C-alpha cells in the first residue's frame, strides 16, 4: 500500500546528531549521510561518489525531533506543526523494538548508521522509499496523535527498514546494474518486495508497533483481495514483476482483471507457505527466521551489494531443510487458474472467513481513504459523496453495469448515504427483491437494480483449532 521502488543503494545519518530527543522549531534542520561539517546554519559536505550522492536524500523542516532507537539507528521526524511531534514514550519504545527485532532476526546490520526520515504532513505527498542506510517515509497527520484509532500507516517503517537487508544489501542479480544507464530487470521482486512485505507485517507485530489482532486483520484484507482476483485465472505471479515497467505506477483500470504488482502481497502468501513447510518438515525446529538469518545476515557493517539468483534462494532453503523448493516456488510463480495460495496461513493455524462486521483495521482503512468499501459484497468502493471509485470484475456491481465515474444518488428511493447503502445490503440478505440504486452518469440519471442477497461481507482470519500455531509463533517477539 504504497509508493516503493527499487533504486540503487544509499545511506544516511544526522549531520549534527546529539544525544537524546531534539526539537528545534524556527529553523531548518537537515539529515544527510554525506560526511559534513556544520558551522551555525551552514553545512559543508565532503566529496563523494555519484552513487552515494544520488542515494542520499535530505529532509528539512521547521518542526523536527530526533529519537535514537539504537546506537546505530535514529528516528528523525519532521512535521507540519509541533503538536505532531508529541510521541509518547510507549510509542517510541515500539520503534526501538522494531530495530531490536529486526537485528535479532538478521544478526548483521548493513549500515554504519541508519536514519528513518519521517515526514508527518498533509502538505507533502506520502512516500515510502528505501535506501541502504535510510528510508524516506511520508505519512499524513496523526501518526502519533491518532495512534489509538487503528494501525494507520505504521506498517511503512517496518517495510522500508527491512529493505536495508532485502533489496539493498541482497539484490536480485537481474536487478543489480553497474550504472544508472543499464536497464533493470525485476524477475526476483517476489523476494525483494514479497519477502519484505512478509517481514514488514511480522516486525510490526513483534515490535508492538501494530497489535497482533490488527496484524491478523491486515492479513485478512490481503488474503481476501487475492482470493477475489479473477486476473489470477490468466496471469501468473512472476509476470506482475513487469508492472513497474508496463504501467510505471500510473493509475490502472480493472486491477481485479489485470493484476498490479501482486508480487508484493502474493509474494507474502508464498513466503508464509514456505514458513509453514519449514515448520512442518523440520518438526517445528526451523522456520523462515532461519532462512532470513542465513540469506540476509551476512557481513555486519557492509553496505555494498551481494546479488542472488533463483537457484541461490533454493539452495539456501535446502541447506536449512531439504525439500523440493524449486518445484514449489516455480509452481507458485507460474500457475494460473488456481485459487490464491492461502495454504501457508491455514497450515500455520488461521483461515480466511467473512462476517457482516468490519474489523477495526478495515474501518481504519476506510476512514483513512475517506471511502466506503463493499468490495466483498456489492463489489464496489465509493467516496463519501457516492461517487464510485472501484468496481470488481464479475461482481454484482459489474454485472449491473456500474463503473468508475458513476455516482449513486439514491438507494431504494432514499437519498444516498453510506449508512443507507449498507442498510439496503443488509435488508436484501436472503430475500428476492433487488437493491435499486439511482445512478448519475454524465448528464443522465437512471435506476439500476443489483440482484445481490449475500449481505455485508468483511474479511477476517479465524483460528483453526486450539493452542499456539505457526502464525502465533511467527508474530511473537523474539
């Protein structure tokens, strides 16, 4: 959920970092990994090579505060106003545990210092962009102040931090290039982004940045999205690694029938299946933690690049636990016409179900996007004014002829509201009468009937059996 691109490696540390928290209103302050000397408000930078220069972002602002998270990692926050810097000790402690949990998994750290360059702003655009020794992280107002409203954007920092190991230090061989003129290839993005997506959710739970329940609810939305994606019938996972080149992250119509960079979330599902098999085949003595340490935890302090191939991934897995990993991964990367690969979650103790009540995480996502999400019932999403912003392929809304750009003016003869629409869906459950919407399309207004009687449906993960399962252990802090 995010703007996250593979770019050549980088770095960062504060030019004049001190001890403890810092809040410096009324002047610019900046963070840079380039060797520098500060004289008052003037920064003098030493010469560096081109790659380091290109990959050394600067974030500046009036309202700034720094929190050291470890001896080698800092959280540098810039905000639209001073109130947004009011983080509690418990919130900062969760960020410290993020660093602690990642280092416990990988062992080695691939930076001398690492900076989270976090902007909290309704003026700047949101961003999540990894560098080797830093990340550019942009969220809307409320990151600290609306903490209790739901998980919000707190998956962002775990995801981008993980890229220091996965994507920046260890990099797919066809993605590595000797210079900026050479085209990149992304066939291994299901490792670069897929496993980073996997660890982003694990680390958010292990650190306490996001609760276990909110993490499970986030997983449920991912599983439901892929389980309701007709595009899987004709397009395989590895082909989606071409999407950054094909669509260049511009808006894309009918994602449910085209796919769009599914190597992120379906990659997460594949790695969950890998984890479940490691646990099963080893009698519970091995897990994906062992793969992560062996594959990414090399050469502490080295922030160069070590490339890998598909065969390297398979060889590392086999060194941990012998299995036909090549066949499994090739199947998951190239299969079509099969259900989404949910087996890893089920083997690890949880299954996807739907109820008529949204989870807190689902409601938080609706509030953040200012939308009403009926993807798994009517098959559409819409904004607060009733304008349709998304329609799923072959859903009830699709079959009724609705599309993006239509606006719902009334529901069963009542002026539109999201409450009225949800009430109509609930009332139609188990009946025979259609839901009648008054649809405005360009200059015309006409009634449209939707023959749907399944009620409201929201995704959840339901525990299978009793006791601690693989996913429970996976999300437990080390």
